[in-house]
C-alpha cells in the first residue's frame, strides 16, 4: 500500500512537471542563476580594475548624465566594459564602498559556484557575513588613511563613517578603534596557533629552568633541544568533519602535563543485599511430597565516583579540548531507587500454580528456586530423573493459563545449568533508572573501549557491554516497545564515558524527530560531510553520500594501519600516543566512529542497494579501524535485514515483536514475541541470549545533557 502511494505521488509530480516548459525547473533555474552570477562577477572585476585608470576621464560624463549614460549613444567612455561597466564602477566605488567594492566580485563568484555546481566553495552564510563586515571596515579604513587623496578610496560609505566617527572620537580615537577591531579579529581567527606557540614557549622555559636546577646553575653551552614538529592534519579527515575549529589536533611531540587516574569507590551497606538464599516452607501439615521454594534476593550494585587526572609522559589527544567536562550524573533523574520489592505471597502463589500444573501432567520436580528481577521472575526447576524436557517445554501455554499472565517464556534447559527456567512477569514492575546504571561501579570502572549500559538482568545486575567487541548492533522491535529509549541509552552511555576527541557520531534519522535532541553537541561529537548544514542526516540522498564517504574513510584508515604495521585502531592509537608515528607522514589520532541509523526500513525501501552495499562493506571490514554500526528498525523482515547485513551483525537486540517469524528473523530463534514490552528485551551475543530490562531515560534528561 505504501509503495503504491509513493509511486502514485511520483507520477503526479512528474505530470505536473510535464505541464511546465522543460526550462522552468527549479534545478535548472538555480544553475542558470549561478552562471549569471559567475559572468557578472568577472564583468564587475574587469570594470573595477579599468575604473582605477579611467575614472578621471569618465567621472564628468557620469555625473552629468547619471543612469541615462547607459542608453546614450552620443557619449563615449574609456572603461573596458563600456558604458554599463563605467556606470556600475562609479556607483559601487565612488558612491558607495570605494576600494571595498572589490569584495563584491568574489562574493558573486562564490554564490555562482555554489548554485551552478551544487557544491559549496564557501558556506553561503559565512561568506555573506564576512562580505558585509568588510564592506563596512575597508571603506572606513581606506578613507582614514587616504582622506586627503583625490581618488575616492573610501567611497560614499567611507566618507560618511569617517566624518561621523572622526567628529565623535577624533582622528586618534578613530585610529585606536580601527586598530583594536583588526587586532581582535586576528586574535580570534588565529587564537589556536597563538595558544600553541605560547604553550611551546612556556614548556621550553620550564624545561630550561628544571635543567638549571638539576645541574646547579646555568650551563655555558646550551643544551640542544628538539624543536616541536608541527602536526599536519591529513586532508582525508575532512571527509566527515566540516568544523575544523574543534577537531584540529596538537602535535604529538608536545609534552603534556602528567595525568593520573584516581578512583574512589563508595561502598554501600550490602548486608541487606547479600546473595544468601532463604526458603519458604508450607505450613499445611507434614507432607513429604511438598516442594519448597528457594528465593534468591536481587543484587545491588556498588556506586563509584571517578575523577580523571592526567597520566604519563605521552601525547594527550584531549589537550585541544582540555577544559571539556563530562556531564554530571545529577543531570539524570532518579526514576526509581533501584531496589526490588519481593512479594512472598505472589512468589508462593506462582510456585504452587507451576507445581500443580506439572503434577496434572504427571511431571514431578525435585527443587524450585525463584530469582526476582525488575520486571520478571525466573523460576528454576530441577526435574526428577527420567522426566523429558520436551514435555515441560510443550506446557508453556498451560502454565500461562494457570498463572493468568502474559509473556510466559520457558528456557529448556538454561545454558550452563542443569535446570529448566520459567520466566513469569511480575505484578509490580520496577523502573530501571539510567542514573543508577551510570553511577554503578561496574559502569564507571568498565575496562572497555565503547561501554554501553544496555539494562539489568533478572538477578538485578547491571549489564554493561562493549560495542567495540560486538562489533555492530542490530536492534528491532514493534512500535512503542522501547526501541527509541534503547537508542538513547546507548548514546547517553557513550557521552558519559568517552571524550569528544575519542568518539564521533554519525546520526541518520529518516523520521527527522527522534535524534534531533543531539544537534546541540554538533561541534563536539557529531561528524558530517563538508558543506552540510545539518549534522543529523534526514535526506536519503545525503545518507547515500555519507555512507560512501564513511567507506572512503574506512579505506584511508586501513592505509594508515598498513603504514604503521598494526592490526587494529587500539594498537595504532597506542603507537601514535607513544610518539612512534610521525604526523608528517599523514598519521593522526583516530577517534572511534559510531554510525546510528534509527529507521533502517525506510532507507531500504527508498534507496535499496545504494544503502545496503556500503553498510554491508562496513559491517564486514570496519571493526578493526573503529567504525561501528548501530542499526534500528521496527520491521525486521528478510527484505529489510538481508542476509549480507545480518551475517555481520553478531550482536542482536530485540524488543517485543508481533509475530514469532519476526523474532526468528532478528534473533534466529523465538522468544521476542513473548516479551512484555516497555523496555523488556532479549540480547543475543555470541549465541547467548540474555533477557534484560532496558534503562529508562526521558527526553528532558537528554536535553539537559546536550545543553550542558
């Protein structure tokens, strides 16, 4: 149905275009306007240059006739571009901007290139801003310097500004104002180079002072010191980064301050949360056939407070953003205390129903144990000798009927244990807070490259996974089951753990509303194509260009690894940090790149092979050079998640889906159709399937983090 509507819309659009003359299309009009601006810029430049030599001869004629000179065949002018060139030159140079008018041809030329070739020579808004600024500053400066000259260097604008400001401030005051304005601009434009030179100077002085103190006085022969080598960035890095102000790296040969990692662990009282088992016995007489229920209390995580200090005498890639602060945990709301309340009556009732149902089918058990989680309780059953597992597996619907509960899931057997598991949803479900997971000792001290907090297990333990080891993650789930919250949990986890110099995101959002909250961190964490205004990609054609440029970045990174004779990004960055790789040969510190696609099905429907091919390439090759993919879709069908993509995504994350066939598509097994929703998920990693409850992070929390 959707394809039919799309086809019909395309037909209607093409019919409307056919009604118009073929010349009057928007794209063709843009190109025609761009060509006109290109020719006009050349025309103006030649006319302005000619005016510098012919203004004395033509000025009287233009002053007498004005604009009528253009149509007067009786008047001859000496300008190389004729009467029109002479008139425009007189208007722009004499009447308005003086020699500042020479900026206008460059401005028109830039606009013409941008429109004609559909590529930005310079960003339109930026070049317009600087053109306006210099059209004010250059006439005033020229009039200040050549106020006594016969030629109108400042034009009418310069004469007006000079007359007003010189009367207001005096000639000396106006000179100080102009000097301060130009000095401020130069300092702002070259602030990073000045800061680097000052840092090098200070480091050199400290080194000389330390050397004098060591030898007890100043040496007669100065010690030969290696000069810092400038760090030339590789141009290929511009494939993804248009904003260079935040991404330029310092030379790895500068000596950073010493850094040390200190970790302070704040342990809570765990006396009430020990893993000891307590047994609930029946009181209805002495019956040897009665089965006792063992309940395992949920675990509580210790909380860690971590402070980052500098370590070693190595190149520090965070020096460019040394003042960057990680977002504080207080920006996250505490949606729950993280404690799970155990309802003994509910556990006892569910246990009796399970035992009774099994007895009705002549299945005896030796032992049953309950493990209470945030949303589900796992009942582990030890069957009597001789009982076939398939008989218990086939009673899934009967047990669900006796318990009157949705989402009953039987694991027969539990991997690594000699038991059969029955997962039953809790009546009162606990909310897993993102704040509790970020504060936990397991997350703060995670020795992982890209740690992500996925959720809590049935035993209430925080499950922290390494995206770099997965190495890619495929997410699926029906609408409203927690898929978007899961994406936000992954992004927030990385923002709390990785410095902007260590990680860049490429965000693709065809729905245009899910990932827009992260647009505020564009200059720090988001990577984009040169010339793109929006860092969050929503247009399909731009998605294709971005994916192709990512594959180019992948190939260039492999060339760097080949030159460095290492196998992966971790070894490469370590070698670069130890100053064993020279930036003069093109080497640079490589940040991790995480590509996040929110609705993959829409891209596959509109672009198909153009999207599938680069994603399949990156899924196969990109893990070694630090490019990792997180792809989410609400339609896990075989024509969306194709075989070439699925084969290279060992990490699968499934929220509740509508049908068993969808569960088999995403996980290669059933189970996702029996989840209870609201963040309940199954994670398949290295052939192991774990049931987790996704942490909840709300929209205001993400806004607070990105604003910070």
